[in-house]
C-alpha cells in the first residue's frame, strides 16, 4: 500500500516511522552527516518547506520505504547543498519539475519481512502516478551513478544532466521524464513482482 503525506500529517504514526526509518538508513547505515534528534532524521526542508512524502506500507502497516518531493520553484537541495558538487552547473526550475530526495528502503524490522526491490519499485511507480495526477512533467534528483543500472532494470532510468567532481565520488544528477508510458510500464512490472510476493500489493498513489 502506498500513502501520501504532508506536514499536516505529522501526528500520524506513519509520519513518525518515516523519519525514524530515514535516521536508520542515512545516519545508521550510510553514515551520512544528517541531523537526528530523538531517533528521527529531518532537515530544513522538512521543517520550513512544504514537501510531499510518499511512503510504502507493508501488510503489518509499518513503513517499508519513503521519499520526499519538493517543487523546484522553491528551495531545493539541488540549489543549495548539492549546487557545488557537479562539474556542470545544473540550473533547472519550473512548476512542472519537482525534486526527489530522501528516497530509501527502510529496515525490514519496521514493516515485517519484505523484498527491498519491490519496495523501491512501488515507490517509483507511485511517484510516477502521483506526478501524472499532479501535472508534474519531470523529476530531478541526485543519485549514485551505480544506481542507474537499478533504475534501468526497474523501468525508469534518468537522463544524466551532470556528474559530480571526483572528490565526491561518482554521483549523478538526473532528470526522470514522467509519461503515461512510463507509468504503465512501472505498474506492469510492479504487478508482475507483486504477484510473486505476498507482503506488498501494487496500489497507485493518490494525487
């Protein structure tokens, strides 16, 4: 099951679980320098911007994965935290272009046993469906270059806009085109994989 959240839903258990899952992934597993308080990871954009979150839920209703969306007409990480990372400056903004950050599959203990690849596919499928229903034409985001193979295998590879300077490793900034064809392809793959897994069922995101 996929759920759409905003800051107005901060009292919901799934909102709290999302932030706790992010802390376990980004601070605990990846050792990123992120702000964690009371076991929850959050930043300026969670507090001061107006993000939309997509969270996937397992059969136990625990959060299994999440991502964050921000319109590029406002403050984004690409304009600030990530702006110095790339060899070629990425200047992309518009009401139909949204930034995706904090995409992660949460530790399995939060939602019971599940397949991480299926969670990632559900998030991407829900992201495309949400974008289609919201008039969003493109998603922009930063990702490890090795992940491009994963996105390609899942059925939604990005167009590379720029690579990072060597000191940051191999990080790419990419643009994902939103289309009906992509949405149908992701839903088809999700249905195929979901039929082989009893934990998650494919559900389109609500706009």
